[in-house]
């Protein structure tokens, strides 16, 4: 059996696929191979699963980019909600609204006030046009009425490097890549983007505490070709949820800055549909188009 990861090795998606693949191998007595198919903003790997035989032997590591891409791209060779069967959700994690310490703001309200008083002086990095980090920032701009120059990078490492160097002022970044820099003072965390505070950064408030209704998160799960037999989906859903209750896996998920996203395959399907609608509205409002 193979789990296709539509991004490069080493990303959170890849780490989760290997973690759950090992768990499923042990539980089911079946070897799971992780296959990275990066490119096209995750479109290449996703399409490979859409076109794979619906026999349960090919799975997809799903991420929040699937919900964004549905509106971001004018033409896709698939309809994610129609063509991918939800199997199980795995994890939800916040982004951290992190600023370079040269930015005088120490809170979200101070940042908003500073941005309004200094139009055009704040550059917001992202890991690419239409990425989760980009859309989280666009939602923040939309809800606060501030203007920031978007600077897209090709991945998280160059964006984080320029934030640390002061070339850009703010980045909505994953906890796993930023937490050590926050602890050492090389970055300042203003807020996390989830509805509740993060156990990894318990003293950092949520954006929603200052901007009511704001919420953005990275989330991950497992999907399969649409016609995969229900009994296979149910079996995988059961075993993945058992993994989310395992103390060792829960601890590993916590290391990634996230919390288990427990629920049935039907719950995951509704969640994907809701996220697709939410981020579709943001993409349309801002007028973002993929390259």
C-alpha cells in the first residue's frame, strides 16, 4: 500500500504520512510505502490519487491546500470533493503570527495600529501564492483593514530566513519551524491563528482574542480515490483514530505543534467542504490567482 504525499520530503505532510504509515503497517500487517509527488501546489500528487485504482492500495495525505486550491486555480483536472473520498482526519495545527523584533508592536492591536500608521512599510512573507501561510495572512488583512505587501517565497526556509534577517517583517509560520527562534528571542510571536491557544505556546494569545471570528489552521488527513469500497474506508478510519488515541503518537503530534483532529470519515468530509467554502470566499475577495 502506498500513501502519496503531494509535497517534498521533510514537510509536515511527509512526517505525518510516515508516522501514520508505520502505525498502519503495525496494525494491519501490511507494508505502507510513502511516495512523494511534489509539484503544482500539490496538484500533481492529488491527481495521481484521483486516477489510481479505487482498491484501497493508494491513499493521499490531504492538507488544507486542497481546500484553497479548489478556488485558487481556474482549471483543475479534478474536483477534490467529488473525486477524493475522505478517510480520516489526523491533526490541526496553528500558524504563528511572528514578527521580526525590529517591529515595535508587541501585541496584535499594536501591530494593526502600526500598520495603519505606516502604510506600505510592512512586508508579509509567505511560503508561496495560495499557500496556507499566505491565505492566513490575507484573512488577517481582510478582517483588520490593513495593507501589507505580500512577498511570496518558494518554501518555508527562505521565507523564514528573510524574516529572521529583517528583509520582511511578518510571517504566518508553522510552530515546528519557528518555536526555537521564538524562545531565543530572534522572533516575536504576537498570536496563534487557531480558535484556541496552542499547548506548544500557551502564553501566546489567539488572533481571535483581538479580531473576533478570525481562525486559520493547517490541517491534515487521509483521502482515497472516490470509489474506494466503504468497508476499506471504515477500516482505515478506525485504525487511524486508534492511532490518534495512542500516547506515543499524541506526543509526536504535539511536537509538531498540533492537536489530534478526531472524527469519522463523514466528519472529515464535512470539514473539508466547510473549509473549501470558507477559503474560497477569501480567495475571491482578495482576487488571488495562482501562477
